[in-house]
C-alpha cells in the first residue's frame, strides 16, 4: 500500500504555488458560511473563474439569506449565468431562504441538516462543513474520487463509496485539506485528460485505471519523439449545439486533447452561422455538413492534416438534407463524423432511422473495400444491456429498441469493431446523460457515442476511451488512438 502521508506531502509541495480553489478562497476572504454555501452550489460543473465572477455578481445584490429572498428566480439566473445548470441553481437559491427558516436563518454545520437544503448533495455538504466551519468531514468530488483510485488507496466505483472508504482509512489530520489539495493537483497536473505523469513528483504512483488515458501519454511521447510512434489521436463529441458549447470552454477542450482530428456532431448551425473563431481554430482546418433546416442536426470535423477529399452525405438526399455524415479521405483511411437519427418519441422516426442506418452500413462497407475506415459519432443506440443504466425499462424506447440493437448486431457482424469494448468491458461507462433529475451526477446514462473501425483495421487500434469529465454538452467526448499505417 502506498504511503498516503508521503503522497499528500508531495502533492502539497507541488500545489503550494497553484491557484487556491475558489470556494476555499471565498471562505478565507469572507469567513461567511452563507457565501461559502452559495459559491459551492454555483461551483458544481463550473470553472473556478466563472464561479468567482458569478458569485461576486450575486453577492453584490444578496449578502444574506434575507437579501437573497428579495430577488426573483429570473433575476438570480441572470446574475449567475453562465455557471453550469444556472436555471436549476437559480431555482435552488430561490428556495434556499425558506429552507433555512428551519435553522433560524443560519447555515447548519451538520451533514444531515445540510443535505436537506435545496441543491445540496453530500459533496457540497461536506465541503461547506470543512471549509466554512473547519469541522471534520471529507469532501469527495470527482478529483478526490479519481485520484484516490488511481493511487490504489481505495478501489471504489462512486464518490460516495470513496467517501465511506476514506472515512475508515484516511488519517483525520488529512480530512480537511485533502479536497483542496487534490482539486488543485487534479486541475494542474493529474488531469482527467492527459495527466502529466512525466512531470509528476509521485514517481511510484501505480497509475491504476490511467490506461485509457494512455492515449494522451502517447500523444505527449509522440511530440517528444518526433512522431516515431506513428500514432494518430481522434476525438468525437456530440456538442449539442456548437454555438452553445463555444461559450462553455470548447476551445480549451479542443486544445487540451490536442487531437489530430476532432469531430463534432449535432452542431445545430449552418456554416455561415459559425463565428470566425469556431471555423478557424489554430492548427486545424475545419469542414462542415449542415442540415437544410436551421438549428438542427449537422456535423463537422477539425483536422490538422489537409484531406485528399471531402464528402458531404452518403448520396441519399432524404438523409443528406439533414446534415448527418461528413467524410474526409486521407492517404490510407477514411474518417466519418456521423450523427445517426433519433427514433424519437413513440418511435415516430424508427423506420427512417433504420433506413438511414442501412444506407450508412452500405456506404461504410463500400469505403472499407478501398482503405481503412474510422466511423465516429452519436450512433443514438445503446447496443447491449451493459450500455445503459436501465435496460429493462427502456426496451420499447428510442435508442434501445430491438430493431436498433439488431442493426448494430448486423453492423458488427460485417466486421466493424466497437473499439471502446476492446479495452473496457465494465458497466457504467456512459457517454450521454439526460439533463433531467441530476442524471449525470448519479451516472444514470447511456453509451451511445462510438468509434468504430472496419475489421481489417482493428490491428491499428491502440487505445479507446470515454471522457465523462468533459462537460458542456449532455454527451461527453470519446477518443481513439490509431496507428498511422497498418503496414
Ligand atoms: S503519476 Fe500520473 S496518474 Fe499518478 S498521480 Fe502523477 S499525474 Fe496522476
């Protein structure tokens, strides 16, 4: 077992000159549990800088629960925008003063009381207890959960399991500081995407579960070795509106992946509606295929290398008018970004979808006769029961009907490979979560975004991964490491 004291001392030294997490900062500056609680609610799924400015705007109008009570929900929403899920958070904050009446208008310090407040889950409650009150609690967020598992200090599946495991084994002297240390460490070095292991002070870290992110290590290595590993990195993301995600850190995300090809789906924009910044990301050329209907469907591809040819659609007008497939041809492979139709409510578009799927299958088989084929995107189907949280109750619903799954069977029987499942056979690996009922936080989701390659190109697949930590859309990105040539 690794020495936790030694690890945390090294982490503390490493992050000493890094940014203090915003909630700690507010606690130090204000010593006010109300402000710490509000800032913690705002900080969920939001960058620290955004939380800091939104908190400042809100606190100018509402320094106390009584002042907050005087603001309308819409007014609160306008003040805290653009923090993630600002509509829901505005609703919680509007309800907060009334909920605090039970505690005489004061923020309670006990976890069991804190979790009764609107928008306050266990993570928030633990953070408020430690940061605002200096009382013992372990706040387990995604960084603590992830890094403790990478270190092998715990072997858990959820942040709650991690919290319970840490309560048993983490020496109490670390309880209050572990969150801010690992948040700073997770944001600066042990990142969810591309951890900088080569610069890490923890030389003997077992790097458990970092294997899917081997892709990033390869990319880094490729740079320093002049691409002698001959690896290409591909990323695919259903952005659910590229103009919306532009305001949610899209450029930083593209930069952090440093992919050779970054494909997007459900762009919901015509090419002439895109900002110059979206069309001209440094180092990339961009290509687009949009739907005739404005604000609907649409796919795009950013590529570092200029393709030999670009093909919009699959040659069937009823599908091509919806902007669903864009294919770039390179020397020894084709790359397609695809947004499969949704079967829709009451399966109104199931027939349409299956016809599209069949045409797409023929299109891909045809390409595969010439060279390697990489197909990525939102397939809008969870293939097996393992690919969604509630298979039984969704059997008759879009995305998991027997017809859609049978098509996926046929597609794979043609030799196409679901690359993620080469490396990972675990349940709970999802790429899409409903915006409703906090599904993402509870990991109630579906795996419907894929990287597939033709059978002969399976030998070129080096790694495949899902990146659930990347927010901004109801989908998360998926990635593939691909050998440059099969020779
Ligand atoms: S060696 Fe890599 S995985 Fe381990 S803590 Fe350091 S950055 Fe994280």
